[in-house]
C-alpha cells in the first residue's frame, strides 16, 4: 500500500525527512529493539539517564514514513524529560502530537510506544 504525502501532517513529513537524534548512543542506560511483526518495521531505541532525567535519546529505524517520524518525535519528547513523563507517553499521544496519523499508519506510533515500554522496564 502506497502512502501519499497529503495523508500526513507537515510535522510528520518534517520528522521523516529530517529525523532528529538518529544514530547509536554511546554508553546507554538502556537500549531495546522492537519489531512490528505485521509490517516488518524495526526500531532500536536507546536512552542515557543522568540525575533522574533523560539526558539523551537516539534511535535507528528501518520502516515506513510514520515509523521513522514517530521514532524521531519520540526522542525529542524524551530528551530532557523525566522517566515519569516518559511513562505517560502512548501511541495515541504521539499520534495526536503529530497532528493525527491516518488509521492505516498508526502502527508507526504503536511501534514507538512499544519500544518505549520495553525500554522503561529495563530501568529502575
């Protein structure tokens, strides 16, 4: 199924075309890989926690427009925030903050949220 750029908000397209915090993180406090078994998208997410705050977040993603955009957006949400704030992030909140994802592409936000959940259980 092909997606037309008019399906996405300007913010989604900006994060897809200019991903923030892409790459590996040296000495992460936690790092995970999440996969969407239906579409095959893969997201690696890593954070470094210092003094109770998320000092840095990075991602690597092999996936569709929304998976990459949601991962990029998620790292911006996480950086500088607390673990408590990170625990309140959901697929729905990511989608809404990005201007609302079409139902057929919500799996990108779900993949980001799934990776975050996996990551948070690795931390105290």
